[in-house]
C-alpha cells in the first residue's frame, strides 16, 4: 500500500496536510499519534471512505481503479465507532462481512471467525446487548470473515483497523494482536491505528507517528517511539527504555512535577 501526498479538507478545515506513507504486505503497520492528529481521517482516506486529494495504491493498483466488490474482496475495514441501528444478532453482523468477501461460499467461516475472537456461543445473542469489548470483537469477526485469515489468494489481503483493541482487556488485546500477526504471517497486510504504544512496540513492523495532520516520523518502533519524538507528539513527559530480553522500546509516562499541576492563584 502506497499513499502519496494525501490531503483532506472538511468544511474549511485542513485535516491532513500531504501525508506520504507505505505499508507492506506481511507486516503490521501501526499509525499512532495524539487525539485529533488525523489517524482515523487518514485511515478513511486509505480505504476510500472519504474524499481526499492525492494517490493511494493497493497491491500496485490505484484505489480509484477498483470496483467496490473488488475492494471488498481484498480488504476489510474496522471503523473506530460503529452504530448498529437494528437489532441484529452477532451472527448476522458477522455474515454482513462474510457475504462481501472471497470466502462467502464457505458457510463455516462466520462461526470460525467468532471462535478466533473468543466469542464461541455468542452467535445468537443480540449485538446491542453485548458489552463494549464483546461488540468490538464481533466487529473484528465481521472483518475477518470478509478477508478470511486463511484464504489463499494470489494478491495480498489487507486489514485496516481503527483502534482494534481500545475496549479490550489485556488478555483479549493479545488475542487480537496475535490474530493480526497470524494474518501477516499468511501474507496479508495490516494497517492499525493504535493508542497503546507498548503493544505497538511489541507487534508493529513499521510505525507512522502523526502529529497535527502530518507524519512526524516513520520507521521501526525503535526509530519512532523515542523519548524526544513521543514527548513532542503527545506533549507530556515520557521515558523510553529498551529492556532485555524483548529488545523493543518500553514507554513509561512520567508524572509531571506537582508544582506544574497546582491551580493558579
Ligand atoms: N467530519 C468532520 N468534520 C469536521 N472536523 C472533523 C471531522 N472529522 C474529523 N475532524 C477533525 O479532524 C481532526 C482529526 O480527526 P481524526 O478523527 O482523524 O483524529 P484521530 O487522530 O483519529 O483522533 P482520536 O485518537 O481521538 O481517534 C480532528 O481535529 C477532528 O475534529
Ligand atoms: Mg480516531
């Protein structure tokens, strides 16, 4: 996936100011950065869900050249927030993705996708009666059923995930991050917006750090998740260490001095 000079203007506000980035199949690319820095807007541009100026290529082909059903066959999208207006069951939600994908002929996939996200036994539950984390995993199962994790295809499949673990407990965060790793090991590409910098350091092959609608840094976790870059991007003191044996950065927020927090006067 190649994106060149992506610009997004909504109303009179320039949201993205010319983003260039790339993501490779077989890798997890994480997009990180503070609230409002443009991560979701970038993901929406990369998935052609909003109007933008610039070029995006997926598997060497311009996004604008794809027909909607061709795009649905090669990439699944998990949005940051989803409203489900009707009383769908969990299985019906997952079938929405399954029906749009390459593996629609295999009737077992919705249940297998639910099992992958640890939702065995949930298929007949109403979506709106689930907890926030269960709903998030249902939506992930929908996307997985669309771009099936074990499908054999000539061209790579892609997952675009906006904060896929934001509502999940630590155990299910690992379940989901391990699924993304399995997907990349099977040749797929994952582009995920992340807020947890330590999970990012553990799982991401490539990191794009955004600030105010621009790319502040891009590279490996060690190159991008540095004390200087993170303190600047997030506007708070952080300390980055690289403890053995993992050898990946570990980010620890630092408490501000109490004197800086005291109310004025
Ligand atoms: N539809 C819209 N209309 C007006 N402004 C918008 C719209 N969508 C996004 N923005 C603005 O664009 C900026 C980037 O928003 P975006 O949702 O991409 O941020 P983000 O990096 O995903 O943040 P978060 O971490 O909070 O999800 C924000 O300042 C936001 O207010
Ligand atoms: Mg967002």
